């Protein structure tokens, strides 16, 4: 075998060895997506609703209906703002935890990195979504932070522009932190990592869709909440690879431990229990 062919074969084998167990990857992805939306909706909106003296009339997997008759205009805005703020804090915490984990904690690192990515993408994504559609947590409807803001068109343009910059910044962070973890920055290593984040993206989309169809309000919740937060809000997991080569990383690159975690029944069991419980309890909605 010629030397270039041998080198290519070795690189392919190394990239293959760097890929995680598929079942564990799916479990970690499900868990990160469910934890992300649960924190946004219930550590954010539900908690703010209760702390401000009102009650949540409905608590679903992807929405909270807070009794607005018991809240002032400021209270309504704070309840709406609480979700994106918690997502922002989740993202910051996820990346801080990931950065402090030992090199040997590959599965734990990827979970923290993915949770951090989902949190920051959600926070930035709401700026984009509410700016473009006028609805959502930061929108101009009655349950949005910018309700009554005038002129509405100007506020929405500013919101969208700021959201685009924020989302671009988030994707850069995702690229830099992922690059530090890869064993190399060669095309084969990058292709392997791309496959990992693509599996996470599609796993999350399927999990959200499966939970979303259980809601009692039909396609409305799927259209305005489930699909934007899954297919749209987390598309940075796909987009990041278009930017990856253009993001400056420390040179020379110090080889990272990679993403090659083995099958873990602990991760699989934890993800199955939490995902199924969230779907069973909040998918059909709790009426309080």
C-alpha cells in the first residue's frame, strides 16, 4: 500500500475510533434537549409566575399559561422574560461546567457542552424568532416582553438584528469549545464531529415532536413552539460547521481527548426515565 493511502486509512480508523456509541449519544441528546426546555419553561416561566403572586393555569411540556389577571403589566413582562433569562444562565453554566471537567469525562463533557449550546441558542433564538414573527417570549403580543412597544416595526427590526449577531456569537463559542476537544482539526476529525452534532440535532427534533403531539391544543403549539425551538432554534448544531474553519482557535492546536465515549447504561437509563416522565406528565398538560 502506498504511503498516502496508508496515512488516509489510519486517519479514517482514528476518526472511526473517535465516534461515540450511538445509543448513548442519542440518550445524552434526548436528556439535554428535555432538560433545556424544562428549565426554560418551568424554572423560568412557571417559577416567575409563582414568585410574582400568580398561578399557572396550565403547565405543558413547551408552554405555561400564567393567570395574567393577577399580574401587572410589569409582572407579565417579567414572566415572559424569565424563560430566555434561564436559558441564558443554563448556557453559561453548561459551558463553565464543560470547561472544568477532566479530559477523561467525555460523555459528561458532551452533555454539558450540548446543554450549554442549547441554552445559549435558545436565548439568542428568541430574539430572532420574536423579532421576525412578533410572537414568543420577547414579542409584541400581550404575553411578550415588548407588548405595546412603538413603533412596533422598529423594535422588531432591532430585536431581529441583535438576535442575528447574538446567534452568530453563540455559534462561534460552540465552534471554539468543540475545537479544543477534538484530537485534530483535519477534515476527517471535523467530519466525525459533524456527524455527532447532526445526530444530536435530529434526535432532539424527533424527541420534541414526539412529546409535542401529546399536547391538547393540537398543531398550534407544534407550529409556534415545538418546531421553532427544535428545527429552528437549535440549527446552530448544523450551521456551526460552515463557520468552523473561519473561527480562530489557539495555535498550535493541542490535541483533545475526542468524543469517543462508550456505551453507558447509566446515561441511557437516566435519559429514558427523565424523557418518558416529562412526556407522560407534561406532554398532555397539567391543569392546575
